C-alpha cells in the first residue's frame, strides 16, 4: 500500500507526498492489526477452555 501511494504522490508532491504515503501505509497497517486482533479475540471467546478432570 505504501509503495503504491508513494508512486502516486511523490512525483507531484515531493517530500509531502512521501509523508502522506507513509501515513497512509501506517494507517492501513493499524486498521489491519485492529481487525486481526478483533477476529482472534472473538474466536478465543467462542471456544471453551480445554479443561482436564
């Protein structure tokens, strides 16, 4: 994602475009991590603990 944004933004906006591309990449990574953690947390709650007698 960062590379694509950089290729689109840097030629026209220079260093500011690079900063924007980096921010877009970090934002996308944060959203992906948030979604993944939510998914793992839901699956952990859905499975009962494995208890031995």
